[in-house]
């Protein structure tokens, strides 16, 4: 595959732009595409109609991916400026069918992105997991509309099918009702001809649309590869290399004049001040040596001083110009009047005695005070009602530690492993699990009971998302060293069982239970509590 011979633009496009470009490519090579389709598919169509006019068309439609393999072969050469003839395409067609020949006409026949996926199967020769991974990468885009392209082409075929039948009915004499003939034929001969006409029209519709369908999916496939593999950059670099190789001699020949020009410009810039100083010194020496030149220079300077305009004349001219610009039509003045109340001297000196409104002012003050008192009372009543109605929630807010302890669930590492609730009599439940040799349940009961006791009684903040080590860190910050040592031993046993699948034995569990009762729940210690457990363990061991 030579990318520099690519006949289409490498600018990234949207999926619908790819489908449009695919239709243009199909139109450009439509003659050979349509000819190949007719030569390959027409024998299948004749054979399927010979087998059955009713079900033969389904057989022809089922083998449609095989005919499209040849169209893809032609297009894959044409986009790289390698247009092949019909004979070459027919000779290469059997080899193009081989990759996934069976799955393409069975369970992959209804794949919505078949025109896109066919390039991976046929051109890249991928199958199995490699093909699935490749398609996953190519389809990983928000602009993947290959399925809609299939739906559009199916509707296109349906529109052509109905349009051809309508055109045929318009060309027939008015005495012949084509639609009644096709849909409501009763005689066997009429049914035969109606099915044959329908099959032929459908075959022509499929033959007309197939090149566009295959070309649209193939151009979309090439566009995804251009984006993922940066074909535009690779082609640009190759063009630069080619241009550099072809123009290398001209560049080498032009290098020396360019360097010479830069040297001359640099030299002129460097030595120009020195040359000017030398020229000025030479002129002064010649003037000082020649009295006539000295007189001429003096006269020139005096004439230059006499030619300057007088300052008073400049000022007069400027005043005349200002006066001229202040008159019409150079000047345009507009007077804008704003009215603002400034009062009068009589109003400020005389008091306002036209009426006495002191009583009205007192009434207004009283009403304002009453309204203020009413609003404060209404606010207090509403606030009290809200507090009384939501007192339970407010109590939980005022006691955050107790609320969080009561409602805090067990961590996920223990709650998801065992869904049963913690029994009230922990010691009895653990003893029963040890006797039944259900060591996993016994250890889980100890872990859950210990965490619940620490969170409720000792105010240890334990959350649902904590791990075993995070629980130990929280216990270390809030509990005594004896409790932390016990929980460290218990958590190590749990980690060994949960992650290393090393079950603790009965004696280890019995020791953990004893330490649990002594460390966390001393009120549960009873005289002779552990004696039945040890005796049962000894008896169980002797039986074994």
C-alpha cells in the first residue's frame, strides 16, 4: 500500500462526508462495478429463481456478501490509482471470498456495519479475537454511523423497488392493472409471472445500490485509519522528502549567492558608521585648509537661519485658523438644557406652616411598630412549628456521633461476604459455629461483633468504604492499646482467611473468642463458660 498514490483527500471527515465521498468514488468507477456485479450475481439469481420463485430470492439475498467482496477488491485498488479490468477482478474473486466465507452468509449476515467490517476481514485478513479487537478500535468513535448507512441503503432499495413498479405500471396500457396482477393473482400462471417480475425488479434495485453501499463503508474505513494512523502526516513528510531530493541541486547552487548577500549586508551595517565619521573628518579638514570653502559654509549657515519663520507670525497664523474653524460650517454647536429643582430662597428661609400632620405621623409610627411585632411573632411561631415537627431529625444533627454510630453500616469487606444479622448472644453463636466446624462463619461473627461494638460503645468512626487497614487505623486513634492489639490479631486472621484462604483452627478461634469477651465485653464472662467448648473440641478431635 503506497500512501503517496492515494487518490482521495487525507483530510479527516465525518461519517456522512465519507458516505458522500464513497458515492462519488462509486460513480467514477460505476461501469466496472456494475458489470462485475451483473457477471457474478446473475448466475446465482437465475439458479435461485429456477429452484423456487418464492424462496429463491431469499437464497440470492443470503449470498449477497460474496458478491460484494469483488466490489471491495476493485475499490481497494481504485482508490490507490490502480484501476483493474473486469477480467482481473473475476480471477481474483474466488480468493477474496475465502476469509470468513461461512460466517459472512450466516450469523454475520445481518450485521449493521457489514460494509465497514468487510474491509477488516478481506483486506487485513483478520479473524477471531484479533478481528474483534481491531473492529473495537475502529468503531471507537462518536461519529460511527455505519449502521445508519446500512439502514439508509435498505430504504434506498425499497424506494427504487416501488419506483420501478410505479414506472412499469405507467408504461403499461390502462387495461392492465399491474398492482392487482402482482398482489391478487389467482391463477397459477399469473402468480408465476407476478413473482418473476417482482424478483427481477428487486434484483435490479440491489444491483444499483450495492456499489454505493460498499464504497461508502470502505471510505469510512479508510477515514478511520487515516485518523488513527495519521496518514496525512506521513504523506506530507513523503512529499517534503521527494521535493527536497528533486530540488536539492538547485538549493545547493543558490546557497552561495544567498550567503554572499548576507555577508555584504552585514559588512555594510558594521562599517557604515566608521565610513561616515571618516567622510566628516575629511570634509572638516578640507574646509579648514581652504579659506574660500570656510566662507562659503558660513554664508550657507546664515542663510539657513534667516529662512526660519518668525515665532510671532506662527502664533498669528494659528489664531486665525482657530477663529476660522470656530465658525460655520467647520463648527457645529448645540445647546442642551436640563431642568433640575434647586429650590428658592423663600422656601429655605420660611418654615412650612400650611398644615399640621403630627397626628398622622404618630399613627403611621404606631402601625409600623405593630406590623413589625406581628411579623416577628409570625416568624417565631413558624420557626417553633418547624422545630417541633422535625425534632427527631434535629436531635440527630445535634448528636452527630451517636447518629452516625447507630446508622453506620459495616464495611463492605465484611458486610458483602455475609448477609446475616449479628445475633444477640455472640459467644453462643461463635461456639456453635466452632463445634460445627464452620470456622468461616465463626470468624466473621467475631469481626462483625467487634466492629459494631467499637462503633457504638467506643465511638470509633467506621464507614462503609473502609478497608481492614483503615479500620485498624481508626481503632488505634480512638481506642486503648489492648483493644488495638486484639483487633490487629483478629484482622490478620480475617485477611489470611479472606485473601490467602488459610482457615483458622478451632483453638485459634477459641482464643479469639476469649480475648473478645475479656477485651470488649467483660460483662459476658461467666464461670465455666469455655469449659464445654474445650471439652467438645477434645471430643471432636478424639473422634477424628
